[in-house]
C-alpha cells in the first residue's frame, strides 16, 4: 500500500479507537478505572503518545473477578454445551480474521514491529490459535478405570474447568499471546480476567470488543488495564482467582509465584530464555546463518525463545561470525509502518539503556564487536542489531536474558558430545534450542542431552498450536498449546461408584 493509504488508515484508526481514553471491560461492562486515572501509551517508533488507557487497580480487579466468578457459577456459561463454546470460539476467530488489517496496524503502532510481520505473523497466528482451540471443548473427556478393590465398581475421571483464571501477558507479542491464553481457558470452560502488558494493551482491548460482539456472555471475558505493580499484583493475589497463567521475565515470575501462595492457586509460568543454537560444519550454512540471524534479531530480539547464544564449530566459526554480521548489516532499522522495515524499535527508553549497558560491559570484558552495538538517536527507541563474537560463558551478556537484538557467538566445544551438551545447558534457562547438522544420529543424540522444553533440528522456529510449548529449569512451569495446554485450565476429578 502507498503512504497516503496508510496515513489514511492511521487517521481512521485514531478517530475511531484511539482519540479518547480507552475504558476497560470489567464488572460486566466497559468503564474507566474506579480511580478515574489513566496513563499514556507511547508509540515506540516516535516516543510520542499514541493512546490513553484506564489505569486500573485493586478495586477494578475485584469487580472483574466478581463478574468472572458470577459468570462461572451462575451465568449461562456453566450450562452452555461444549459445542456452543466451540461455535463462539470459531466466531471469534472469524472476527479476528475479518479485522486483521486493523489489528495488524494497531499492533504495529503499539509495539513498533513491522506492519507486514504483524499481519502475516501476529494476527494470522491469533486466528489459527483460536480455531485450533475451538476444537477442544467437545473433546475434554475423562477415562474409565478398572478397580482392584473387592466388589464391583464403575470408576472414571472427569475433566472440569479450574474456575476463574487470571491471564497476564508480556509486551512483545501481545495479540497472539492474549489469544493463546484466552482460547484454551475458554475452551476448557473457565472465565477469565486478562491483564495485558501495561505498555501494549491496545489489541487486547480490541480482542475483548470482538469477544463481546460475537456473543460471549457478560463476565466471561474481562480485561483490566493498568500497571503490574497495581492491577497485576492485585490479580495474582486475589483470593477468588483459581489459576494464574503468566508470561514474562523470570524475575517477575518469581514474584508471581510467591504471590499465588495465599490460596494455593494453580500457576503456569512461561518465562525467560537464553537459548543455544548449535551449528556444525556439515549443516546448510547459508540456511543456518539466515535462521540464526532472524532467530535473534526478529521482533527486535524481544522473543523469549530467541537463539541468543550461537555456538559454532571451530571449523566454520569465522565464516559464521562474518556471515551473521553481514546479514545484520543488511537489516533495515525503521518504524514498523515503513514498508522497508526489517527491525523496529524496542519497547522503551529504559530497554534501550539496558541493552546498551550489556553491550558495553561485554566489550569491556573482552567480547569482540562484529557489528552494531549502538543505540540510534531519537525519536523512538532503536537499537542496532548487534553481533558479539568471542564471548565466554562467564560473561553477563551470555548468562542474562537481554530481550534485545544482541547475538553472542562462541566456539563449540570439540572435546565430545557430552561437553557440547554441557555447553548448551550452561544456563539457568531451558526454553528452546536449535541444532544445525545433516548428521541425524548426532542430532538425535543432542536432542536427548539438551535440557530445553523445545528442540528444533535444522530450524529456528517450529510453532504449531498442536505442539506443547514451555520451559525447563527457570524458563517456567507447565505447557501451552496442544492437549496439554488446554488441560492446564482443568482439574481432574476421580469418581468411584460401588455397584
């Protein structure tokens, strides 16, 4: 599309949705925060205000949870046949697809990501996610069991919804992530209170409008906007919330876990990562370098499963360092609405400063800067894709999740398969890993030795909503996607009847 058409679309979106402070969906209707306060949402490409949203707090969370509890216990939701829940989810997916262009533009403006990526990836995956989970309401059944007790028995299990669920999502892929929590929770028969990231709540609010439009009963879907320190902590601590599903940093995940102990609510945590990418000489190196480049620089490095530790066999180490540096140099750093944009801004000025500090510390500690390393002067929050070579496992830049466009390359240990696996596993995280080799025997051996929730061979990404996703170690608890992801929102009840 040409610039004039895009400008017109932005003006229309501003006039229809962004021109007034945006209310939240809580207590059965759309309303401002009870405090009367709102706060500004910034466009990270310009650092200018984009919208204003309700600044919710504990009182708003109370009303949202009360509405969700009433809908779960007394409303039409608990009596609704599973097939009707499935139909509602299908209608929601159709509505997202219908409004895909508007949602993509809103996501691009709010996060800074390339508009074409928001359309082809974020919105498309949200549609696919809701449609996938629409198949589950009619399939969440228990099983019968043979009893060894004396007498005759009929014993079986039931899958029942856990209840009221608090959903807390991160700022990097807000629409897809909101859909990926809402859809399985609703499929399981739960009611929800969604707390979007304070920086990127706009598509979550539009998603709630669509849920209301297609016929979800009042109170089933609630959205409370606000700061994590206020609305977020109130939701996590709330005694009438039965489960929390959180995606975010490991540090915040620890705080969430501690806050959930009050009523022993169920907890799912999808947390940070420092994922290894192992590249061997027999791999298709051009393809491996392409994948490794976008695996760490895509979405401006703001990906929990980013392949940020790139371990390369010494025989091809220099070639891979140069190849990734050359690819990084070709990436266009620009606002997300620029058709040429490959990499948009990071989310905030604080994140720019944090990334710059890590890069400077790595160089001072002996890392070699192969490309990038600079923050672009304003407006906006732009950081060059950065390639650090000759990094070491003890460096902070290698050990901590940067959540920015920073690749750390180091030679692969040649002393044996177990040494390679130890190098890959030398992290507190365990979310994802990639292995690049044509030797499938080697690949299978490494898959069994790498401690990560997801291991790809000759691929940097393999997102499928039927394939469970989650982490080992400090990368989280539980799984999203697949049967396992839906069952995270259920309780298992055993029934034994003496005949």
